[in-house]
C-alpha cells in the first residue's frame, strides 16, 4: 500500500515549483468506501471565508497495481479545487490544470478520463453474482454475490412473475 502523504508531498513540491497557489487541507484521508469517484475536496464556508476541511482520496489509488499517474492526477485535481475561484470545474480550474499539464505532462481533466477508468475497473472488477436461482417455469433468474437465504432455501421462495417455486442453478 502506498503512503498517501508521500505522494501529496511530491505533488505539492511540483506545484510549488511553478507557483500554483493552492491551500493545504486541514487533513488528508484515504477511503475504502470511495469507489464511485477517486477523490473529493471538502470545503466549508464560515462568514464567507472558505476553509479546506479535508481532501479524501480513494484507497484504490494507493494500491501498487494502479499506475502512479492516476493517483497523482487525482491529488493535484483536488488541490486545484483549493485555489481561489476553483471550487467548480470552470475556466479558472481549467486554466490552472492546463498550466500543470503543460509543465509536467499530466493529464488532469475535469473528470476521470476513460483510459484511466478502464485500468482501475479492470483491477477492481465488481463482484460476480455467482450464486444463482431460477424459476423452472418461466426461466427468470436471480443472482447473488453471497449465499443468500433465497439461494440456500430456494423452495421457500416463489417466482414474482408466475408464482412457481424456485430452484438452485449454480
Ligand atoms: Zn473536481
Ligand atoms: Zn416464473
């Protein structure tokens, strides 16, 4: 497992070198549950003064099997959100992203690019629904990732369509 703060350090050094005016969050976190996107930046507003509460990065990106550039792109993407006027993906955000991309050959975009998404989802495949039951009459099937109650005792369940008793398939 990669050390998030070590990569944060690398990224901030690079941004410092080209004079990007980001703000560090109060804390960095990695999250196991964050799978629907790779990172986010939580900013709170108090009397119109923004505070960067935290930046959260998906723990998947700390996996050594994921190319480093996806992790660094994500860290930098979230750091751009801490720059003045970059809370959204508007023209200010895009111009800073361009500046960083030009300097270091990154591919920071407003959203995850398809090639990167393919790499990550090929490593983190969704769990297969390998426990299947079906209706012997109409053929409707149901799949489960675990040995559910319906999988263990299919005869206790009836088809929602034709009311037949169900059977185990695999
Ligand atoms: Zn963003
Ligand atoms: Zn049926």
